[in-house]
C-alpha cells in the first residue's frame, strides 16, 4: 500500500497501472490480486487505512478529556491533527487527484462525523469544567475542524513553501480565541 501511494503520487492515479504498483512494491502481480480486486479497490483500502489511523489518533486524544489541562489538550489536539495530515501529504494529494467520488464522500463523511462527535464532546466537557465557552459545542467543533483541516489541506495542495510552525501557531491561536471563556 505504501508503494501504491508513492507511485500514485508520482505518476497520477489514471496513469498508474497495477504493474507499476507491484514493481514498486517488489511483489508479483498475482500477489496484488490476492489482496485487491483492482486499483480502485486498493484506493478504497488506502482511504480506509487513512481514516482508521486518523480516528485512532483522535480517540487517543479524547481519552485524555478531563484528565489533562484543558488548554494543553486543546494545543496537543491541534498539533496532532496538523502533524497527522502533514505526515500524509502524499496521500492527501493522491486523494485530491481522484476527486470526491460517491465512495470517498461516504468514507470521509463518516470519519468527519465521528471526529466532530469526539471533538464536540470534549468541548462540551470543557464548557462544563468552565475552561471553554461556546454556544454550540457541535458547531464549534465543526468550524474548528474545517478551519484547521481546510487550512492544512490548502497548504499541502497549493502552497509552494509550507511553513508547519506558522500554520500550527495560527491554528492554536484560532482554537484558543474561539474556545476562550
């Protein structure tokens, strides 16, 4: 799967063949078909792997709600989400090449909903602890997620020089100002 991301990123999805992928992975073409029915099936598996890893990271953060300092956890959450995407910039570029197919829309929408529920529950707990103050925790989670996620994705896809530290500092600042009591 890692070889596929590399080849898709270099050649583009439409120009990449199963032979290109198996050659890069150092396996026989028949081995590919033991695991995947097609290149599209492999792309779906890559999306699932991406989403599973993202949700695993978010769940680990959510487990810390109420146990850590609220602002330290907010800062860590922002950093974790930014770094997660930056570490997978090749994969994000591949997903952008493919566009938002109905299957991709379903996979990513389900992930987005799970993330929003975790983040909004964390924000609600922070409100209850009087650390945060927002009117609608779900909408706050949605807006913050889209602001941070969208900014990182934009930087990956369009910025010639991506400045992680600047991006992270601004995302933390936005989060702190938005949730401040």
